[in-house]
C-alpha cells in the first residue's frame, strides 16, 4: 500500500456484493475496509428472530451453485466451500394456477415433461427452449441486449398461457414481466432460478454473509459496523476517501460503492461531482418494484401444503393486467403471491411485489394488508388464519430503512433493454477510482448476480492497480 492513504480500498455496504468484492481484494493483499450501516452484514440477504420464530428477511433461497455457477465459483476461489453446506429443495418451485400445477424439479428432464404434459403442442419447442437457456453462455451478448424476453418467447412458442407462465416467473424473481425485461436479463434469471435454484444454506440465509465476513477478516480486511458513510470525497475528478459521522475522514486509493446508486451519486458525492451525462441519465432511470413480505409463525398444524418448496400462485394468465396492478396498486387487489412453508410447517413466508406508495400509506395500511394477504393465502393453505401464533410484515418502507435502497427497490434498477449495461452507471464510473458493485450497476441482480459482480469489480480494481504500479 502507498503510505499516502489510510486504505487501499474502502467499500460502502456489506451486502453480498460488497462482501465478495472485499474478500477478493483483501485476498490479493490490499488493505481493505468495509463500512456497513447495519449491525450485521448481508443487506437484503439476512435473517432475524421475532416472537420466538426465526425468519429470512428477504432472500429465501440461493441459485447458481452448479460447478461453474457464480456462488460456487466464489466459494471455491475464496476457499470457504467446505464451511458452508447447502440443501437443495426438490422441487425448488411449484407454479399453481387455477388449472395446472407445474413443479420445477432438480432434474430438468422431469420439469420439461411437466411443461410438455400441460402444453403438448409445444413439446418440441419446450425442449429447444430449455436447451437454449442451458447454453446461454455461448450466446452473443449484443444479440440479446436490445430485445425483450417476450421477443424470445414469441420466437419459440405460440401458446399464450405457456408464455404467461414464464413471464410470471420473471415478474416474481425480478419485478418485471417478459415484455419489459431485457432478453439477456430474463435468460439469466431463468437459467439461475429454473435450472439451478432452490438452495438453502445450513442454519439460515444469514449464514452466507456471516461466512463471507469471517473470511474477509481472516484475509486481513477490516469491517466497521454499524456505521454509515456520509460522503465520498473527490479531488480533481478522482475518489480519494470517505467521511463517516462526526466528520471522521478516511482516505483511500479506491472507493467502491455497494449501495443504492441514487444515494451514491446524488447524496454521497456532493452536488457538482457528477458529469452532466450521468446526472441526466439518472433523472430518467426507473427503479424496480419493492416487496410486501409476511412473516408468519404457526402451530405447525397447517395442512395440504408442500414443505420447503416455493409455491408461486398465478390467479389468471393475463400478465399485462397482473403487472399493471402490481406496479400501480391498489395493493389490496394484487392477487398473485409466492409462499414458502418451512421449519416443520411452523414458518410461513409470503412475498408479493408492490409499488412503493408512501410512508403514510404503509403506516395506515400495513396491519390491514397483513390480514388481507393471509386471507388470499387461504386459497392454497386452508384455514391458515386459525393456526397463526405470530404475524408481522415488511413493507417497502421497511426495506428502504434497512438498506437505504431507493424506494425499497427489491432488485436495483428495472432491468429493461434501455437500462441495461449503461456507461457511467456500471462498475466503472466517470469518477476515477470510484467503482460500483451490486444490483445498482445495471448489470446483474439477485444474490448470484451480485456475487458475480463483487468478484468482477475486484478484478477491475486489481487490474487497474497493476497497471498503475
Ligand atoms: C423481498 C426480496 C426477496 C428477494 N429474494 C431473493 C432470493 O430469494 N434470491 C436471490 O438471489 N435474490 C433475492 N432478492 C434480491 C437480492 O436480495 C438482491 O439482489 C441482493 O441481495 C442485492 O445485494 P447487494 O449487495 O447489491 O445490495 P444490498 O443487499 O442492498 O446491500 C447494500 C448494503 O449497503 C448498506 N448501506 C447502504 N447505504 C450505506 C451507507 N451510506 N453506509 C454504509 N452502509 C450502507 C446497506 O445497509 C446494505 O447492507 C430479493 C430481494 C428482496 C427485496
């Protein structure tokens, strides 16, 4: 390290991307500090105990643990593969509509057979489509970046209900339906969650960030938590350090922001730091939807419900109407949801994407909406309400407060073709030595995606450091 700086690299946020980036940099011998505003690491990938029940706050399962998958690669390269065991739910997901039930099995052939059973006329095309998804690595990036996933579905299938099922999977996993999400992004989401999803770490979701933090410290990294970064300092268009509360200044050769991009650009970097092009781009960007999450503890006597698998309830096939309601409300009329029953039927988690609305809206409606959604869940879990011992919920307001993600966005920016891989809003910014990582980079989302980015951001920095020395 050059004696000029307190640190070689400072990372804002101990979300999964910040932690992974920190591990790679510290492993390479850099003096690294991660600053996290919460008292524990993980960001959206975290767990908590309340009312005697242990809940995963947001992330419920991980994907991409196949041999060359993003999370597996990071665990191997950081030499922590043997420290974290995973079980894989089988089926990982069950899609339930009024007229069918499709299981996503660990054995892809079994999954394909289920699709073919319900959509026999599309049997050959289903095989071809899944084979395409499996081989996505070989597909040229530029061919997919300007089209939507709907364009891709239209090339393969004619059955609108089948297309709606894929679109619904995307909506629930990324906050956008097929006709809005970029084809590249949709293909990555499908590949991650349909072909290689449903993994759960030993202990709870919190185990993953905890082990990354442990490894980061073993590599010599330092972590400050709970501690919120107030400002990023820039001199001559180069990031040079951060300021914490009480005006404590720490200088650093590189600054990496793993937190919300609007916060990074509009508040941490003071006015006038950004070039006009990025400022104008930011004003036009749209953020992904937020989530309403129910945490229910039960007496363990609920019936007729599969254990551990994620059940995705699609009430009808009109995805345009479904998305319009999801994006605009009214929230109580949103009629799809996902639900997972686990811990011997004692823990029930329900997710649905919702618009941010306002703080006042959630203050006034949270309690009522908990009961509204419990009653909707009784469509698939009979008499659920009579078994509940504990109930609470996280709203977009809760998610924003926990992570400072703008409007409680669940997946960073909307992953549309127009907002994909944008110059200045990707890992490399227009400010020298200021890098971004995580789901606000316009490049990836989900735990698998941000793990990939953490590793890739670290590689950019290590290459740059080499070229400077
Ligand atoms: C309800 C919900 C369910 C989800 N389910 C899944 C799932 O099952 N599987 C999956 O793969 N993905 C899921 N996702 C998406 C996934 O959680 C995210 O894409 C991923 O965790 C983002 O990681 P990140 O590191 O980019 O950012 P974050 O998790 O947002 O972490 C950013 C961190 O920065 C910290 N921070 C912010 N500002 C500051 C500051 N000024 N100073 C210091 N620290 C700061 C925050 O406290 C936070 O810890 C879900 C998301 C939501 C909301």
